[in-house]
């Protein structure tokens, strides 16, 4: 596609990103609402199975079954596993950690992508972006509250680190994708990821689905990971259906948005998802960020936006002419 024929609809792209962030925040709230009664592997399996069916419908609109063929099955499997790690770590955290707080720590991912681009992609980061990264990580450190005694923190420090583990896995798969490149359609990429979710969650269910590893556990995050499979209550079935629908909407809207507008234009609007997470945490569970958490959120957002705008500026700057 030539530059003159490339789609450039920033308003539509922004609208799609906001729709994706809304669906993602609802998805996270639904997972948190199910975390006290169902195992994570059952939630992920059901969500992925429904999402896979919907993504296969999208495949038909983007070219049919033939687009699912790939010469890089190992790469897609690795990407899928990293996304599984990111999702599982994050969801295990929100069983205990306030939704807005966990989401804010996860939004350190753009900062990690910037750091990983140095050793993996050979990119250079100047003092502006380095300062932005340090600012964001200062926010993460503040939200970890190292000066508070572990007994008074209200949550295990290991659990509080899980959103950062999720951000690291997500950042690694993003950098890996940029490094290796992908020739697949967006709907095919979504299908590969959902397939990995189905396989991994089903495997965990076979091993731990009877709840034998949950006996005697009291930690809510570990219980969420290891409790036995149960048939959903009638009132909960709609939540499982909504999970599958939401993940398909997120996958489609994100891929469509980044085809319609420049990444530098759209990326800052992804932070709307953080504000939505704080909103749902407050409305549903009465979670109000304390002063340290609120300050940490501001630093993470400031660092992330500074990185975005700096990269946008560098991308728009004309390349220096070669010496003659």
C-alpha cells in the first residue's frame, strides 16, 4: 500500500481505541467479579473458547480459512504463551489488588518496551526518554510502598509484583513481534492467541481442575489459580459470555484502529483504560486510590505519555541528509 492510499482516519481510530479500552476494562472487572468463586483456568478457557469462535468469524471477513496458514508456528506459540503469562499474572493480582492499582502498574509496559528495545532491537534512547522511563518506574516503586511493613500492606508483596510480571511479559512479546515481524492478518493473530489460551488453560484444568492443589490454601490469588472447576451459576453464565464477547471486541478494535491511524496518535488514548479501571474499582468495589497510589499513577502516566510523544516527535523529524 502506498503512502497516498494508506488509510488515515484518526478520529475513527481514536474511537476504536476508546471502545477497546472500555471493553478491556469491563473484561478485567468481570474477571475480578468471578475470582472468588471460579478458578482462573476455567475463566480463561471459557473466555478463550467464546473469543476464538468470534475471531473465526472475523477471519471470514479478512480472507477466509487460507489466512490461518503460517510459516512461523513456533513464533505464534511463543507470543501466545507470553500473553498467557501476562494475563494470568494480572488476573491473579486483581483477585486481591484494587483494580485501578493493578492496571496502573501494568501500564509500565510501554516503559519496559522502551528499555527492551535497546538490547533486543539495538535502538538508542536519549536523556528525555530515559528520564521519562525513570519517572514512570518511580511511580511503580511508590505504588509498591517499600517503606510499609509487609504485615500492614494488606496484600503480599509477591502478589503486588504480579502486575509488573504481567507488564514484563507483555512488553517482551511486543518487542519480539517488532524484531521478528509478522505477515499474518489481525484476525489470524487473534485466533493463534486464543488457541494458545484454550490449550494452556485446558491443560491446567486437566492437572489441577479437581482442586487437589487448593486444599488448605487461604491466599486469594492462589485459590483463584488452583480451586476446582465448577459449573457456573445461572446468574454467572452471562458474565462468561460477556468475557468472550469482550475479548473479541478488544482484539478487533485494536487491530482496526492501528490500521486507520498512526500509532503515535492513538497510543496516548490507551491510558483511558486506566481511568476506566479506577472508575469500575470505585463503583463496584468501593476502591479509592490512596495518596501514594494516586501519585504513583500520575508518575506512570506522565512517564508513559512522555515516551509516546518523544517517539512521535522523533518519527516525524526529517532524517539528516547524507554527507556529500
